[in-house]
C-alpha cells in the first residue's frame, strides 16, 4: 500500500463504500482501510485510498459527487 494515498476519511462506513463505488465506476481503483474499533463500532474512521497517480482525479471526483459531512 506504499503507492496508495488517502483521498477521503469518514467515520461512516456506508459513506466510504459509496465513495469507493463512485471512484470505481469512473475507472479509479479504490480500497477501504477500516480503522473503526471492532468492539464498539463507534470510535474510529475509514480511509478511502487510491493509487498515488490517481489521487488528484479522485479528490476532484469526490469533491463533485459527495456532499460534505455536516458536524454533529
């Protein structure tokens, strides 16, 4: 995973899955790095990672397709 970069971080697993789907539909490989505590499922986050060479395109695509998270 050395040549992969984080393009989105969220504490919502479903949101991360949607982002991965959008990226993959647009020809960008993406993986999720789950950093959520398995015991409580309330603490942590999920990173959406893409190959370094696709990072800028992925960030632009997600900025245009994903509504920013609202503070709770």
